[in-house]
C-alpha cells in the first residue's frame, strides 16, 4: 500500500516546521513504507517545513497540488499555468473589494501549475494569520471567493488551501491527478471537505483519513499503521 500525505495542517502546523518527535518517527515510517508528499506549496517550502532528510527519503514529493514531482531532490516534471490579464485583474478586484482591513503583501503568487491567492497576503506573521483565520471562519470569505472565481472562469478550479489562501489551477490539475501515477494509496489530509484543496484527492484515494492537525495524523499512524514499520507491510 502507498501512503500520500498533505503537509500543512497534516504533518506540520500551517507553514511551520514539523515537530521534532514526530519527524523522527515519520522518517522511520518513510524508510519502511512507500510514502508520497502532496503539498500545495513549492518544493523549497516543503523542505523548509519537513527537512531535506524526509523529503529525500520519501518516494516522491508532489508540489504545487501535484503539478510538479521531485524525487530525491530532483525535479522530474512540472506543469505550467499562465493566468490571463482578465483573470489576474479579477483577482486584484476581489482583493480590493474584500472587507478584511489588513494587507501584508504577496497576495498573488504564481507557482508551477498553480496560483495561490490570499487576501491578507503571504507576508502575514503568525498573529496576522490567526486574525484572518478567525475572520474567514466566521464568514467563509475564502469559500465564497473561490466560488466567484470558478463561476467567472470555467477553465479554472479554486479551492480553500492552508490557513489563509486559495489555490487556483486548471480544472483537473489538482491533487487528485496523482492517482494517475499512484495506486492504491491511503491519503491523509486536513482540507477534505467540499471546497477544500484535499477534497478531490480524498475521493480517489482507496482510504482517506481526514485529520485536524498533525497530532491526529501521528495518533492514527501509531494506532493503525505501527505494524508497517515492524516488518508487516500488508
């Protein structure tokens, strides 16, 4: 059985480093099992969060929602996404129309095959991110903005991602595309609800664990999959 893991909110706190105890246990798990990472972030950010040893121990790192694959630190392939002027201008308009008062910069970030959009901006510090999370939780701003993007531009898919962002990609170029290369697999993710960036991959996984933080991931692995690092790899 293959294992695929989201990163932010699943293996680490959002945009932060993995817990040291969990990192040691998980590295052992990756050495005894066929493990893939499936992140919306780019490869450099995943290395920053998990460390190079884990990223090069796994069978592959699918970055940018599966639009780039890295094996042992080497890029195997990468998809491209180029937004039109109309699409970019629409994102700028959404940014201006949002009632949220704070802006920290880096609101539109182009990645391989993906665009990350954030009202508060990727320049936000921890407290600024928490403040936006509270705002978004109360009014579902990101979910509503994602629906507006898809309604306006049918070629695009937009999903809630991480704590403050929206991931935008061509339809079908989301995390579920890894199922074309990996079967069967167990998936762990924290945004598996409809509209979340783990939703589509959760539908094609042979088994899915929807988690609320890395601690729950760690607990499930120890409870249900401890045998896979003790010699039984069924």
